[in-house]
C-alpha cells in the first residue's frame, strides 16, 4: 500500500511534467515537430503509467526513449526530464530496486550537470546516487563480491570528491583498499591508501594542527599500508608506515595506550623479519616493561601480547641468548594456558620450547613438552597436518638423543609411513632416512642402518644436494665398515676423497679419519698412521675439529704397542686442541690420560686426573643430559681404576653413582643402563669372593637375581645379533654363580649356550669363558 501510494504520487508528478511538455508542443510552429512531440508525449504518458503500476525499469526506459530527437536541446525539457528521472529513482529506491534507482539517479545527475544546476534537485540526485551506490556496495560485500563492491565504492568516492567532502571521500578509499587486500591486490591497495593519505595531509601544516577525525583516518591508512607492504615483502616501506603511525597515535593517546603499543609490537616483529634484531629487541622490550607494570591487566589484545613474546624470544635467539629465549617462551606458555580455546597456541609454544631445550642439550626437560605438544596436535589437527609431523620429528630426535631407541624408532616409523602419502612433507625425507640410519647404526642394527642410509643417499642424489649426499655417503661407508664389508666401505671413502668440491672440507677430513680406522681394523697400521699424521700436519682450520680424535687414536695405537709415554704425549695433545668450552672433548682426553697412567702403574695420578674432570663438569655452566651422561662415564672409569687397585668398596660406590644417573637419564630398560647393572653385579661378585660363604650368599643371590632380570631384558629386545655380547657376558657371569652354588649342570647348560654365540676374535670375553670352563671342569671332577 505504501509503495502503491508513492508510485501514485510519482505518477501525479509525471502527469504535471506531461502537461509541461504539452505546453512546449503547443508553442511549436512546425506541424512535423508537433507530430514528433506528440509521440514523445505518448511515450511519456506510458512511462507515467508504468510508474503508477510500480514498474520503474519500464518507466525509466520510456523516459530514455523521450531523449531521442531534438527535445533535449530545450532547457525546459531537460529540466522536466531530470525531475522525472528523480521521481523514478525515488520510487525505485523505496521499492528496494536499487539498480534501477542508480540508473535513474545517474541519468538525473548527468542532466542537471549539463545545465550547471546547483539547487535542491542537484542535492537530491547527488545524495540519492551516493546512497544507492553504498547500498549496492554493501550488498556485494555481503556475498564477498569485492570487485563489484570496489566499482560502487569508487563511484561514491568520485561523487564525494566532486562535492569536496574530503573525509567521507577518504573513508570510501579506505573501504576500497580493504577490498583490494581481500583480493590480495596489495599493490593496488597501497596506491589507493597513498592517495587517501595525501588528501588527508592536504592543507594541514603538521599533525598538531590536524583534526581528530582526519588523524584517526590517517592512522588507519598507514596501518593498512603497512599490511600491504608487508604482504608484498617491501619491508622498508612497511617500516616507514609504522614510523608514521607511532607519533600520530602518541598524539591521540600517549605512549601507554593500546593502539600505540600494538603498533610498536608489530613494528618490532617486522624488524625481526628484516634482520634488525637489536632494534627489534629494544622496541618490544619497551612494551614488555610497561606490561609488567600493568600486570595482570593487558595493555593490548591477547594476540598482540603473544606476538610481543614471540618477537622478544626471536630477538634473543638471533642474538645468541638461548636462556633468555627459553625464559620468554616459558612466560608465553603460562600466558596462553589462561586463554580460551588455546590448544593451537599452547601446543605450538610447547613445541618451540621443547625444541629449544633439546638444542640446549636438555632433552630430558624437552621431552615432556614435546610429548604433550604432540598429544594436543593429534587431537586438534589431522594426523597428516604439517604441525603434527614437525612435532613427531622433534619427539623422535629427542628420544634418539636420550638413547630411547625404541621410542625414537616408533616415531621415525610414523614419519616413514606418512611420507608415502604426503607430497609436501615439512621434514625432508632425506633427513628422516638419514636420522633413522644413524639410530640403527648406534643401536648396532647395521643391516637396517645400511638400508636407510642407501635410501637417504638415493633421495639426496635425486635432489642434487651435494652436502647431504656427501654426509650420507660417509655414514653409509662407516656402516659398511662396521658390518665387515671393508672393500665396499673403502670404495665409498675413495669416491668422497676424489670429489673436488669436498677438498679440505670437514667431510673430507672425517672421511680420511674413518678410512684410517678401517685400515687399523684391517691390520694396515702403517697406512693408517700415515693418513692420521698427514691430517695432524695440515694447517687447514677445518681439520681442527678432527685432530682431537686423531690424537686419541694415535694414543690408543701407542698403548696397544706398549708405548705408554708416547700415548700420554698424544693424549696431552688431544687435550691441548680441545676448546675450553668443549667439555666433552676435554673429558675424553683426560679419561684417556687417566687410563694410560693406570696402565703405567700410577693409579694415584689416574684418580687425580679423573677427579679433575669431575670438578670441571661440576663447575660447567652447561647442564642437562649430555653432562650427566659424561659424568656417569667418568664415574665408571673411577670404578674401573679402584677395582684394578683392589678397592672394591670405592669401585662399587662409583658404579652405583653411574648406574643411578643412567637410570634417571636413559631409563631402566635402556641397553646402556642394563650393561651398567651387569657391571655392578660383577663388582659385587668379586667382593663376595673374599667373604665367608654364609656372608657371601645373600650378596651372590641378589647379584644372580639382578643378572637374570637383565638377561631377560636383553633377550626381550628380540635382536640376538646386536646384543650377543651382552647376553654372552651375562651368561658367563651366571655360569660362575652356578659354580659357586655347586650347580654344574646349570653351569654346563650355560656354557653350551655361550658356545653357540659368535664372539669376535681376541675379545676379552673369550678369556672369561675359558675361566668358566676351567672352574666348571674342576667342579665336575669333585662331583664325580
């Protein structure tokens, strides 16, 4: 009813226009002209009828048809036509037929401009045109049709610009820029925003003189320009925008407000990306100090606060302050745990914190964080998600470091399975296969190690990665050497040494060193020594990382030849080339010195050397798994020295200290831990031999129980070849216990089982087995 009423009013208005046209016709002196005008009048009347029937498009078309011929040359006719178009436009707008309204308003505006109209009709046309283009823009925005929205917003901007309405015109430019960003047209958006900024600065001498509405809009322009330049990787231009934003915002709210600190945080994050870490750190720290003062209330949004913490951590990392970076990530983790729906951020933070701790040689502290990050990510994301796979890799590598090869292999297996079905693996397949090969190599599973190294090598060759290819080739050669395939290993060592690009690189010197170890195994000692001495004599700085191990190897060769003084000289040189911060290399050298002094018959000097190592480790700034395990090795050496001089009490104490560390850092079922359990029982058995049988019984029974448990653990690994020496050693000790208990049948059964195990030639275990057989023979004679 309302629309019909409006249409009726518009119809009445058009009838008045028709009467005006008839008046013009009556004044005409030409009969032909009268006939033409009457046809136009008929068309006009038809347009009136269509408006009356709420058909504004048809009415518009009829009015357009009236413009044909010479009628439009008449000022009065054009005036009446413009009013008619306005009436059609108003009718269409009220009927929500916005496209028709736009056409009619635009036509009316064109007609009025021809006559340089400035009155009420011009205002109505301009206002209606702007309003309808805005309505169409919003409709297009609702359906994400940003191209059409830009077209309508651009027309609104043009009309506002013509009307000298600067602020509303700039507001439209900001909207247009938004839509270009949505279409990822960052360059176009930046151009529009630059024009808006220029217009807002026009006529203003300084920001102090700028009106608040103009300043607020200018801030928005610079913020959006920063985004555009950031997305376009034009970092310097983006930085310029933040430098413009900060004084504008400071003028409005001071430096303690939300918007100022948000801009400061984003500027800092940008500086990190540009590599200016020092300036980034000083900038973000301004906010963080202010945040500490305002705690527990946040100055900025939660996500901006998280970005500030990430930025601060990144600056510390880039500047080498790992401890500070870890501290910041711990703060971040505590914060994100307080946020709702925080699983994504929480797991990501745990992953990063865990990786930092692992890289800092604190895998024991890292693993719980990585495990929890992996658990959350598996719940939040699909199992093939990049984030899940990255954390799976970190969990695998950390377990590998901790010596938990079973768990490490389990995680590596997941990655290996996923590789077949995922095109864009976040972790390189070459790295996965190479790491799996290292894991099997360290675990003594040489067949598997060779298999994975060969896969990694094939992938590295396909990718054309020379660095990885040479590293993997060396790993494969070492695995083949350990597996007894010396000829194949030598062939690979030879290929590496003939590669010109590797000349005088670390890989080249490592290859020479490992080749010398294989020559020693093959009995070609002179050739091996020649290679080792050549490396020692080279002046290339890349050889320095190998020289410490070379001196240790030359020292061990001297020991085997009975030249203890020469060996001590080499071990001393190994200590000299070890860096002050390389506590591991220094400990290896001092341990070798101690064992050489023991062999020389100077146990007091040996103990003093080992005590020096322990003191260095205790005073070291480095903490974590690596130091703990190295300390345990030194305790084992102390136990060995005391055992050799007959002080079984001290030997037992140090063996227990080592065992406690292995249990804590590697776990109770780790092969290294199990071997230390076995070693401790040997000391207890030796101690029991000096006691009365009644006193010794409880000690021997306890030792027997521990050894049987340890034997079962090794057998449960289901890898007889890898752990054959451990099994043989334990069965030998259990055979000696059976003899002490007077059980020759049990001892004989164990001897038969030991005989089925292939022992390396000249292995120390052969002597112990011989002792076992000798004592068993004596017991059997007594029993018979």
